[in-house]
C-alpha cells in the first residue's frame, strides 16, 4: 500500500484502492524467503550449467574464479537487489517509480526481459529432464546415450515436454507466494541438498573417481592466465546466473519481506547454500565423467544428458542412480523456473491489477511460444543462452550496481542497515565494494562478453 501510493500517478485510476493492491502477499516465514531465494539460485544454473561450464573452461581454474566472483561480486550485488526490492515494496519495474527514480525503470525492465528470455530455453532443458526421469524407469538412455540425447533434445517431442514443464511451473506460480512458491520450495530445496549429498557419497566410492576430483579441485593457474579472456567472463557470468542476479528475481522476492530482516545474513546464507550445492553437484558429475573416461572439455550443454548416462551404464545400480539424479535436476529446474515467471507475473499483478492465475497462464503460454525454436533446434538454445547469460544478465547487473552505488547511495546504506543488528558498520563498506570492486568487475565482464560474442580481438 505504501509503495502503491507513491506510484499512483503511473497506474490506472483507483488501482491502489483495489483488493489486489491493498492485500499484497508477503512471505509467511523468513525461512520461506531464504529457501525460495536459494531455490531460484540453485536451479539448472548449478546442476546443469555449472558442471558443463566448469568442464568447458578448464575445470578447477574456472571453479577458482567462480568462487572469488561469488564472494566479491555476487554477495554485494545480491544485497543491492534486496535493497531495491525491500525499500520499494513492489515489483521490479514499478520499484523505480516507488523510489522516485522513474527514469531508471529500464533497469527493472531489462531484468524482467532477461528472465523471460532465459525461461524460454530453460524450460526446454527442463523438458529434457522430465523425459529422462521417465526413461529412468527402463534405463533406455543407458544403451546409447549420445543417440538417445539427439533423438529427444529437439523435435515435436521436445516441444511437448517443454510444454509439460511450463504447465507445472505455471501451476505453482498461479497459487501465489505463500500457497504456491513458498510451499513448493520448502520441500524442493531440502530435497535437492539431501539427494545430492547422497549421490556425492556414492560417487566417492567409484573406481577411477580420483581423476574427476583432480580436474575439478586442482586449478591449473597457467591455463587460467593464458585463457583469462574467456574463463573470467564465463565464471563471473555463471556466478551471477547461479545467484539469479540480473533477472529482477531478488528485487521481486525482496519486495515481499519485512523491514526487520537482516539482509546481510540472508544474502550470505543464500550465497553460501547456493555455492555448496553447486560444488556438491560437481562432486557428483566429475567423478562420473572420470569413470567413463574423462572428455571433460567436450562435455558441453549435453554433459549431464550424455556423459552422465554413459557413466551410469558402467557403474552399479546405474538405473536407480540415474532416476535420483534426474529427479534432483527436475526439482532444481522448477525451483528456478517459478522465480523467473513470478517476476513478470508480479509486475502485471502489482502495476495493472491483473488476476494472478489468468496472468500466470497467459505468460506461461508466451514463454512456451518463445521457447519453441530452442526445442526444435539445439543451436537456437545455445544462442539464447549466450545472449541471456553473457549479455543481458551482466548488463542488467551493471545498471543495478550503478543505480544502487550512486543514484540510491545514501538511501541504500540506510536500507541495508535496517534490521542488521550488529552489522551496521558494514553498510559503508558494502557501498564502497559496490562502487569499486563490483562495478569494475561487472564492467569488465560486460566488455569481455561483448568481445566474445562479436569475435572482436582484445
């Protein structure tokens, strides 16, 4: 209500007095907010994209840059998005009107568009996972993993499973924050952690797993120095992607929290849990890749769909392990997908008074249509991923950093200190990090990503 009154000039007459606006939902519990944020951060970013990006960009060298990026860029940046969302108390695009900076609505709009764009191909990968869960009943993908992946990754059946994944996503978002997203993620996130830890323990027992640990955990500094122009932007982009930064998700989720929550603790817990899950996923994937003979650098987007089934065909209880593994991936994918859809749904519900359930269905249909090219040809999926993660995402984060660090500076420090008992002194330090380390790192990442996408020489 407070935020709505500030943006009333931008809304249809009388909307701020409607039931939808005066009864805006909040998280039922603090743990609900944290788990929903962790669920958004974990998703396919950690269990699908993180292993194959790590494999493609040098193993432990990539992991080292990724961990540094999460600590010095990801955590301050996630606090920046929290500040915008909680202070505005409304969805991502309207947040800048509520903060009396309507000229900066492009920041929220770019994040919303980026999330919408990413969800379109993300859902296609989610459809692949659904297909593999079903195939685990018979183990059909174990006979010829490469041929099986080619047969299911594109075409009419891939379109159908893409649609099925979107239907589940829409169903959860349609029930709202407490009844849908919070309830779902309270089950999803603990399940992901428990099942992943169990699979990591299983992978540790496999003969030949040592080579996988070596590749994943022992960095080659010479490789990093000689390939920094590709490794660094990829690692920073992955850190931002895996924390759901740049998609307006954390702005939207933070708009539903109370003023007395400690943003420093919440941001740290989310980043730590997300990183733990990503590393645990690596401790499952790379030992399995080692079992089937390595080939880490050629893993690519199909790593978990080709290399993992190949390994499962050679280990005890392969079919059962495959079912558990792909169940984890499916749950993680859904936990992120619902956050990406919620960003757009929240904006239309808050700003135009749209009814949530119908809006969820309508937007889900549009996302499905946008994802059809990625479901018919994997080259389209890779192109969508490159644009979304290497360009739209870091650009949105860069604009967010500029807004928080210079435009909202004093108000941002005040907001991050609210509820931060014992952490008050960190406010100015956080702002300094936003203006220096984070700004320069994200600016450099945007520049390197542009060079990488255009093929221009450095």
